[in-house]
């Protein structure tokens, strides 16, 4: 089928099966354009929790499908590619994290949403980059806390809240690659450009920012701000929506350092600012998974029962704080 026919068939199947297609800002632009709903991790979780669809097609990485499946046990949750994992989630194995938590009794455990269901199951409350600061600050100042798995996001939250959370040593392979030197060089070439930085980036990169925030926050800022040029230090998929919402503005992807990265096909050299796992989600895979209603995301009842509590706690706190 041509791409036009593929899109038409996906929409026909979605209507026939009462399916909703949700996509993260980091997947390919063609998939974003096809989706019924696009958003960051918080928005996707909120949308999954309230949808009346029978089937959810979650176009993103695997932990996002797990979160939707935990929130919607009465619905069929599909992911276009089950091998689309997350380097950050993989950096925090549930058993090792459970040992870390056990070694620090009396701590409130805060886990970033970029974790497996099994890791969430040993967590007190889940956060996203959209609500991490507000949720951390909702606890008394003297509350001892553990934050995992993103050490960069945790360090940033510590710096702006004055907290001293214990940090798990994990990071996102895309955000950890951004280069201070290359961003400074790019800023010299575009002196009027504002720098937008996701808090998963390393501290020296965050210090260059005119705006630090989640993908949704960076998008909102870029649309509303008077600047016409932006250097964007996050996964480059967000530039698709930025350009759609502000076509008169220029968005420049921040350059990363070259690195060796692990992909399903093996190690390869990469100097890109794309998540190769997010880009594994294609129109063809969306079509096949909706046609065949496979692969289905499965979370064991035991893990789901434990993981639902910190996820719902996040959604409840976010609702109370109007996030």
C-alpha cells in the first residue's frame, strides 16, 4: 500500500475497532500526524486513564504501553513494536532498584515514569518531567527521598527545590549526549536564538537554557515566546510539533557528541539527537498491530496491583495541583 492508503486503512480500522491511537512527541512525524492524541508521558497517562476506547494503540516505547495497560486493565493495549525499549528504563533493573531501596529504609521512593512496571512496583509515587518538581515539593521538606532512575533529572530537581534526594545512577542515552561546546558554538551562529533544554540533560547543558522543561512545557514556551529562533536540546521528534504550531519560527536541533550506542541490530556510531527506539514505531507497524491486534502489552496481575498505586498517586497529586 502507498502511505496514503496505509493511513486511510489505519483510520478505517481504528473506527471499526473503536481504537484510539496515542503517540508521544518523539515518534516519527508521520505517526504523530495520524494519532488521535499526542503528548508527553504525563498527558499520555492521563488520556489513557479516561479513554472510552476498547483498544489503545500506544505509539512510543514499551514502558508507555505498560503504564496504559496498568491504568486500563479492561482494555486491550497494543504497541507497534515491543522491542522499542527505553535506555533509561533499562538502566534501572527492578531487582537492583529494590535492593537499593531496601538499603535505605525510611525513604519515600520516587520513580520517573521512564521505568518498567516492575520498577514502579517498588515505588511510592511516579513522576514525569512535567510534574516532578511539584510532586517532590508536595512532601514535607525533611522527608528523606530516593529518586530514580534519571540522575540528571533528580539533580535538577534537587537544585531547584533545595532537597537532597538520593539519586539512582541512570540516564537517557539521547539527553546525556548533548554537547555544551557544540551548543555554545551554535549559539554564536544564532545569537538571538533561545535555548530550550529538557531536564534529563546534564547539568552543564541545563545551565545554558533560557527555558528548562518537559517536552510539553518546551512546546508551550516556543509557541508563546516572542523569539523566532530556538535551539532545542531534547529528542528531535518534538521539532515536528513545534514547527506545526509555530511555522513562522525556526527550530534548530541541538547537536550531541558522537557516541557508540546499543541498538537492536548491535552497536553503532551515532551523532544524532534521535531516540532510535522511538523511531522504531512506523506507519507500517501501526497498521499491522491494529489489523492483527498484536502485540498486546501484558503486565502480570501481581506487578500491576503494586504498580497502579504510585501511578494513581501521581495522577491524583497532579489533579490536585491542576497539572
